[in-house]
């Protein structure tokens, strides 16, 4: 509860931020404020999404109408 990252990100998306940019900014914010590691997945009303993480070995995946993608950050 020190950072409330999900609320921080939701507020930025509500004000028009692109989910991919907000997700990346969120990881910078987490690292700067708390020296924290983690990840976030964001989705807006238009179906745009953003995925970002700064922790080792975090698995991620998504599926959209254009295809699917998955990986593990090493």
C-alpha cells in the first residue's frame, strides 16, 4: 500500500494515457519510489493494452485479434 500502483496507473489511463506507455512509466515509478520490482498489465476501454515488468524471470502472455505472444524476461 506504499505506492498504490494500480490506482496510479488507472488514473493515468483514465486521463488519456496509452496503456503501453503508462505500464512502462509505472515500472520506472516503482523502482524510483521504492526500489521495487514487479509487473503490471493494463487494458483501456478501447482494448489497447500494456505489459511491463522489471523483475527477473517474470512470465507474460497476451492474446488479441492479431495473434498471441508470450515470453519470460531473463
